[in-house]
C-alpha cells in the first residue's frame, strides 16, 4: 500500500477531550462512547491489574490507563492487525510500560492471568446476517462463542474477589445477567438511556468473583439532555475521564 493509501486507512483521533491519542481504522470497527463508559465503570485501584477482553485497537484499555495511572492493563484480542495498532496506540500515549496488548483468543488466555479485574464488550448480535467487514463482524457478531461461553471464559481470568465489568446491548440484559450469575455475585446493574424518556440502549453489569447472590440496580444513567447535548454526568465521563458509579442501589430486584 502506498503512503497515501496508508494515511487513508486510518484516522488519528482523541478521546477524553484530547487526553488519549487513538489511531483507528478509517472504516470498519471504530471506537464509540461505549468503550469510554466501560472503562469508566471498572473499579480498579492502585497497583491492580485489569484485562480488556476483545480490546480491538485499545480505546477502553487506554481510557482506563489514563483514569487509573497506577493500574496495569492487558488488552486481549484475536485480530493481529488490531493488536498491532493497539500497541502503536500505547506507544503514542507513552504507556507501553504498563499497557500491553496480546494477540490471543479466550480459549488460550488463562495463562495470562489471573487478573484483579476484567472488562469486556462482547459481540452483541447473535449469528445471522453477516457484515462484509471482518473487524466489524468480529466485534458485533457472536462467533464460535455464544454470550454465556464468553462470560464463562472471561470470569475464569479473574482472581477470587476480583470483578468482571460488562457493557452490552440492553435488549439482551436478562441473558447477560443470567450468564454472569453462574460465576459471579454482588451484581450491580445500571442501564444507559440515550434520553430521559428512554428506552435503555446499553446496560453495564459488574459482578464479583465469590460474591453473594444479591443483585442491585442503580438509577438509569441519562446520556443526553432533551436538546441532545450531553448531560453533565456524561460530560464528566466522556470528556473529563470521571468514573461511572454503579454503586447507588435502589435495592434488591
């Protein structure tokens, strides 16, 4: 490919109001706000380790690295071209000493752990109509792993007492919760609504390895005001790099 063609194949973007540099494919799978929200919901503390499962070119991993400067992050993806791009992004942000990316699938990832926390945005569409774009297909459609299998293997990567945080389509929230309850307890659930009138578009669920069976739901997180601008809470996360709280329970459900 010519230098001009290479330039057209990627765009140089920024997340968190310019704090995170992100080179990404010009076509196919591109980072959205879901990666930022996922990273914001991980309850990582200084000195802990986090694995980003299905990391692609690194948007969630890099956002978490910025918010938690004393946490080590491992990105995991089976697409070698995206892992190469993710490594380049870690270099661009000068975080290669604590952010690494590994080309592997979940079936062969156990040797990399255990980790204190895991985060993931699983493919949310069941096998059906296929996208001609390979990266988009891998990111959005289940392959040989159904959702329950994806959660099973993700939970196996965290140590006792560690957490798994998942962002997923709200249309399959009950399926996600059931899959997580097979291995995790103390589940915290928060829906993301595009507008106050709803409906929910995404859901974030976090569970603890070895936690109790209780499930709690926080009030819905509203992303946009009626005038389509971001709410103040969304601005704090998407541009300011703030954490997204899941710990405002309404009570068991």
